[in-house]
C-alpha cells in the first residue's frame, strides 16, 4: 500500500525518556478513549518516523481512526492527534514523522491522553550510530505460521525468546524479522491473524516487523510456481477473508519501504526492499515470486548489487525464504519438480553477490530445521561439491573455524577481504519435521531438529548470533568481529 501519510510537529513534548510517568501535563492533552484493535503493529520504524498500523475491532469506538503520541506516557499532547489513512482490507495507518532519534515514545490508538504502557516504540538511532544502550538486538523467526492450523508450537518459540530476554538483562528486541511461511496453510488474512497478530501482540505493539515472502504466502497450499502476485489463490474451502483490495493478503497487510523510505535503495516494489537501522543494513529478497521470472529476477539482482554497493554501514544481513544449503525437510540438491527451483537460483545467482559485496549473514526458512553454515564462499553447486579447504574459513591449524571462542569469525577473513557469509536456516519457528538424505549438509557447522528463534546482538565491533530454544537456552552461537 502507498501511504498518504501525516507529518506531525510535536509541541510541548520533552525528549527526556527517563521521566515518562509524571506530574501534571504542561500542555493540553488528547481526550479520546483507547480503541480496541483486532491487530496492532509497527512498520517502517526509522530514526525520525514510524508507521502505526491496525485493524479495528468491531467495538473499537468512535475515535479508532486517530492516534495521539508523545514522550510522556501520562500526557499525550493534543496537537499530536493524527487521522489515519484507510488502506487495503480495512487496515488503518498513521505515519508519525518529525521524531527524534533513539527516543522512547508512547502512543494511543483512539486518541486517549494516557497511553497503555505496552504501546510504545523507540526510534532508531541516527544513521550509522548505535542506540544509547550500545547494542542492536534482532529476533528472527521463520515458518512460524502453525497457529493458523491450530497448533501451539509458535507460542512455545515465542515463550522461549521471552525467557531468553528475562535471563539476559531484559533488553527488548529492536527489530523483528520473519522469514516467510508466517501464516499456514495458505497465507490468508485470517491465518495471518491467527498466526501472527494473535501470537505476538506485545512484541508487535512495540517492535517494528519486517517480513519476507514464503511459498505459503501465495496460497495454493504452498505449491504455487507463479511469478505473479495477482495469481494468489486458495485451494479448497480455505478461510473466510475480507474482500481483497489487492493481489494477496501479505501485500495487503504489510506496508513495506518500496521507496527506500528507511534507508537503502528504492526497489519500487514491496516484494523486496532494504532498510537501515543505526549501523545495520537489512535486505529482504523475494525468493518466491520475483525470482521465478527471468526478467524480474534480473531486475532484483541488479537492484541488490546497487543497494549493497551503496551501503557503507558496519553490518549487513539478508533475509529470504528459500535456503541455498539445506538437508532438512527440503533438500537443496532437489528442485521438487520446480517447486524448490528458487533454492538453486538463490545459490547460483545470488550467493556470489552476497559474498562479493560484504554481506555478513544470510537467513532463510522453508526447511523446518535449524542449520548454521560454516563461514563460507564459492559454493554454487550441489552439496557434493562443497570443499572445506577452498570454501570454508579455516583456523591457522587448517581446521574449520567454529565461530566460537578464539575461533570467532572476522569480517575481513583470512583471505584479506570481506568475502564470506554465514548462511543460517531458521525454518524452525513453528514446526520441525524431518531430514533429507545426506544430512547434515557438508557446508553446515551445526544442525539440529529443534524448535527455536535466532537472537542477534550487534555493536560497532562485534556481532553475536544465538539459536534460542523453547526454554530460553542457547543451543548454538557464533561471534563475528570487525
């Protein structure tokens, strides 16, 4: 959706986020009533703006189409009140702009003068900078959409992540990345409600969500091989959805930065995009639709090269759905009659670009397993072609580096350039199923059939990625330094 947007200038609002509860308001405050929403989430959070997006409940109230916000939870100023833009399938959204970097804000859908404590966001730090706490925290979850089919496993993964936070200083996530297949079985609007908005309401109310497209986002029980989003279709009875105002529920629901609104190069499409957060650059590729048409794939690949070449931030992460190296429930040596062709295209055409232009980490889902590669480059063939001696980062003793302890990876590798990537399959956010012949893939350092999420902590010199299980325990981790 293209936003009309509302730009706001705050009056009488302190930027001091340490004093957010108190005293009599010094300015006239909003006077509405907090509205009930069916779904509430944040999009495109940057250093000076954010989109607050929601769909009202049936008993939402008369001012459901207004938002007030400010830095004092107990006194949202009246001059911050903003009217929403109505977008596809009954969504409403407000672009709040003119914000201060790295600042805690509270907001109220319904224009109440006092915000719910859960309805808050912290803007991104200024470009190239770290947040005031010195760390960017990212949570990544893939293939978590099982609640759309009535299964509880995504909730176990969510609770494991929350336990990890509790056990590690309670630092919240700054970014929430989803790796596709976020709503089983057919990516309907109703399944998105059950699998995303009903499972992660607290996280979504305070943390910006950045998704990528999986095969189940295209309906047809995940077997679509179309490159055209308008061919989205439900097989069988499906679920009852609101009348569509666009090609597919994924594109109706999310407001993604096709125009480079949050940094990165404009892609011209919401199917793939990039953004900046402080000293981190993130790219979301479309490995389901754009990749299947040769002309569209060429355009996306050229955009990727141009985007990465223009990027000068400390760290770069790429997300997409189809993994180039896996021996889980999908096998990266098999196309499955064309259904898994994107795996081959990502590996053969896109991984060389990642390695040439300094991508640090690449995350995908699709295969219902956790698999973390060695620090590698040059593997564009089948698993049998993988060679540790020529493709993996080695220790001075000639052993494969683990990424742990004194074998931590360095961004500038032993070759003298930034030419290697850690590829991780994290399609275990809602279910784990099986392994394929040849498991584990020879490119992988660690593989496990276990539910979980990934938590990445980043500062200016060090990146740590942790695989977090359903009890909050760290099952695998590695460190990369600059």
